[in-house]
C-alpha cells in the first residue's frame, strides 16, 4: 500500500506535493510566504518556485510584480548582506564576491556593491579588523598562519603582503620588549 494515497504517485515518501498553481496571484502568495522567512535574491525565489512546480510563464511575471512591490531587490540585498558579513566575519573582496555569486547576485551588481563598500572601508582596514578579531581569541600565530587566514578570508595578495609586513614589524617589537 502506498503512503502518499494516490495510485501511481512516484514521489519519495515524505516528499511535499508539487504545487499546481493556476493563477499568478497564487504564485505571488507562495513567493511572499517564502520571502517572509528572510531576505532572498531573485535567483533564490526563482529556484524555489521552480522546485514547487511553477511554470516559467508564471515565474517571470511574479518576479516582476515582487520587484515592483520592492519585495525583491538584489542590489539592496547585496548591500545589506555585505555590511552584515563584514561586521560578523571580516573578509576580502574575493570571498565576498564568491559568496554573493552563489546566492545568485549578478557579477555587475556584486562589483558595484563591493566597490562602494570598499571605498568606504579599505580592504586593509577590513583585514586589520579580521586579524584583531583573531588575536582576541588569545592565540599567538606564526606568520604562515596569518597569511593562510587572510588568504582563506579572500583578501588580495597585495593586502596580504602589506598585512604580513605590519605583522612582522609588530612581532619584532614584541620580541625586542622581551
């Protein structure tokens, strides 16, 4: 006996039934419920609607309507996301770019947002904040660990070189005081 209750149903046990949304209003309501959980990108909403069986003939007008209503705004999303990310986990432009791209933000928007943000907060300033946060954890790091940390956080080679020069100078001062 099948658990789904429908004869010939090929869904996996426990899988949610696909929506058969007949009207644009139903598609928009579904998308709004998805957006009510947290901020999302256009690409994330599109993928969600596709996963619910909504046809592209309904997805495109729904996205346009949600954008007109300002429920969707990839530029504002990217700006808020980057600012929040830099406060919670300072990182370089390359890593931020990769993370935004995985969320479906276009390369043009990513570049625009990162240029604006890093004009206000230079990448070196952000790298220093990342290193300060790391040093507050009480670990004394070798230069190789500092370089690896900055590389993993997506800082450019130039910034890493400058930070390593500063780090080496500060280590020399510490050793002279001892």
